[in-house]
């Protein structure tokens, strides 16, 4: 018994709280830094998300410059000799023309995990946890031992140069250098990291997909894949010259909350005297009358203090009372017309492009909206499709950000696979795969996207989201069927024309002998077709 007691005491001495930096230091794979390709792409994704957000916050058309330069230094992801997974170090920098960061907030923005302006605001945004950029910085310093270099400037201010690392034990920035510097930009931010990774075609493709989700942005990428190699330069000009509508902040809806969250909100409330006023003030679509009705169904008096409510009863009552859906005009969709312009910008030789936007809806009290598009035919489409032989290609977007991995786990991808595309005129191969050169785009915007993991690679299953996605795909399928039907008629007409062409010279000679009229073969053929058409 004494040995058991000693073991319990020993275990008690080991117990301590863990801050976010300590946790993610050991679990960065959960955020997408598990292998060389994921690591480089996730770094670029998080930094470009911040760049686009910074420009949009000031209603500025974004201009994002990305540099990826290979260094003559490698990093082993696996320490085992028999399973050596090596990657090259890259110097990565992302520069934007956004609003910049106040000097006293630069270090915290990049050097503290779970720090940001979006966590406590319920509205559509690319990121919400405040982990992304700081996680990329943490991964960089763990692998390269080098600090991040940040330059930021607000309008009318001086540029600030900062070198920093993350103090993992305290989850605080460790500032190595902070000084004023010269920078020939009016405003914006530039961050530079050294990180290991593997530059693949998927990384290049990511920026084309990012341009589809953000047609108002100009994206410039310069990459050198190997030391002393030739640079690859890609510039994707914006397809539209105006900013998208800003998403609006909304209050939470009762159907979107778990009982524990509701109970905590009630216990922390300091501004409401009664439970009825608490529900009416802090929740979407709850009037004083609806609040009293909810409390009646929950068997609670309306005059009790907020801290005295029974959250589980309130949540159950919300399912029985006919509470209206949350406001659906708070989202900022890409727009069917803008989506089509962006796709023509990326696939200029396509034969057919069409997009469709569904009306906003909600899942579990959270507003969302589905948009889909299709690109058919052309060499550029054929080239992209050939990268996935035997499979259809789906570009998935969540709040305008591409989802490059875990497609088989993603609801948006599975919805495309559930539609019977043969009914819409597409050719289906022996194994049920689409053989036509076609690319699907499926986009969701929401005040809270239900991702399957913290890495934000796939959208989780929800029946409301699935239903809206299937309806949107069916609508775009009907337009595709009309195009393919017209296309087949044109091809058939051309085939018949080519068939008659074999004989038109002979027929022209015969017509000349019979009528004595000098007629060119082309005129003869056109007269024959006129007879056929009439």
C-alpha cells in the first residue's frame, strides 16, 4: 500500500498546467506541420491569410507578395536512419499593403499563441483562434533556431523592425531586436521566417486557388526551389476592382451553443438583472417576449438572476420554441459573377464556366452560404485534371481560403461525388469516374465553419450544409447539361459537314455539266446544306 501511496505522491509532483505554446510545441502536426510539404504550405497559408485580412480591415484592395527561396541547408523530419525524410530549408517572406500593426502590439501578435482580434467576435473570417501565424513562427524557431523578422508600418507612422522568438514556457514574445527602420511603403506588414519544407506543384496550385476565392486580390509569387536555381515568378492580377461586402458581426444564436457555454455566459454576466433581459440582450433573434416564452418552457421564472438559470433546460426549450433563424445577411460571399471572372482569369482557354450562389441558410444557429462553379474544357483545365488521373478535381474553399488536403474527409468533396453527373451529360468511365476535362469549385462562407480539425483542412458533416451543397451542384449541373447538349449538336453538325466535304468537289462538277453554271465547290456545299436545313 505504501508503494501505491508513493506513486500517487510522485504523480502529483509532476502535475502542472500547460499553456498553448507548450502544448502546440509538441503537437504542431495537429495544425498541419506534420511533413515537409504540409509544413511549407501551412506556413504560406497562415501568413497569406493574415495579409489578406490586414488589407480588408482597411477596405484596401490587397496586394500580397510571397517569396520562397531555397537555402543550401537540409533538415531531417525523421531521426531514424532507415527512414530518413529530408527537407530543404526555405526563407519565406510574405508582404502586404494592409493597415499595419501598432508598434506596441507587433510582438504579441506574432509571439503569443491564441492572441488576436477574432476569437471573441462572431463573424465570417479566415481565422478565428489566433494560432496560425504564431504557430508558423513557433515551428520555424523549433526547426531552424532562427527568429522571425517583422517589419510593420501604420499610415502616418514610422516603420518598426522586430526580431523575436516565442518564449514557450511563458507563451510570450522574446524580443531580440526592436527599432525604427526605413521602409518605402505607406503602410503594411512583412514577415520573414526560415522553415523546412518541400516545394511541390501543390504549393503553386494553392495560390491559383487562393486567387479564385479572392478575385479582388493581386497575388505575386516568386520562388526558387533549389539553391542557385532559376526563379519561378507568378503574378495573378485581381479579376475585380472593388472590395467585397464586409461581413457583419452577430450575436450568438441559442441553437449554436452548448449548455456549458450558456451557463458560463450567464454566470459571468454583470449587466442584466433578470434571466429574461439576459436572453434578450445577448442572443440573436430573442425578443423580450420570446425570452419569457423560453423561460416558461424551461420551467424557470423570468425574474431570476442570470446566474440562476438552468442552461440545459434553456437549450432544450430553444429546440421546442420556434426561434427564428439568425440574420442571414451578415455574410460576404464571393458572388457568382465574381467567381466566374476569377475562373476565366485562371483558365482563359476554358470552353465553359458557370457559377451559382445559393441563398444564405443556417446550421445549428450559425449562418452559412454555399457557392459552386464548374470549369469545362480547354488545355489549362485538361492539364490540371491530368494531375489526378481517374479522379474528378474539386477546388474547395472555406471563407475564401483553399482547403488543400484531406479531400476524402471533407463534406464539400463528398457532395460532388454523390451527384450522378451522368444525368447531366458528363461521360462516366468504367469505374464510375468522370472522364471529361472538368473542375468543380465548392465554397462555403460562414460565421463559424465546422472544420474537422485545428488544421482547417476539411469541412465536417452537417445535414443542412450537405443539403444546400447538393442543391447548388444540381443547379450548376442543369446549366452544364444545356451547354453539353448544344456542344454535341455543334460537333455533330461539323461531323456531317466534314462527311459531305468528301463529295462536294465531285458534286460541283456534276452540277456544272447539268446546269452549265460555273459554281465554286464551297457554294455548292452551302446550297446542299441549306436544302438539308430547310
